[in-house]
């Protein structure tokens, strides 16, 4: 069985949470991660990431990330 991926669809996941320290990317509470959403392109994911990152600017340990899901789906 062959799976084909629609190359025009570039899904991105935005998520974040509080880190244990500033030196790494280990989350202090994995169950409490904030899943912002899945977006159809990088521009909309970046806009969502920027909004969440700016809303948590007072929390030095809180970080948000963009994951390129379309890269994980490529064969």
C-alpha cells in the first residue's frame, strides 16, 4: 500500500509550556502543555506562535514552538 502526501498542504503545530530550566527544552509538566493548534501554513502558525509568545513574555520559563508536521509526514 502506497501513501501519497499532498505536497501543497504544509501543516504546522504550535505548542508550548513551562520549561524546567532556560538551558534546555525539557517541560516541567508535559500533561499541562498548551496545544495552540494545527495550521495549514507557516505564516498562520507563526502568527499564532507570536501571539502566544508575546502573551507569556513575563514568564521567562514559558516557551512556544512551531513543529513542521509536513516534514514528519514525508516518506
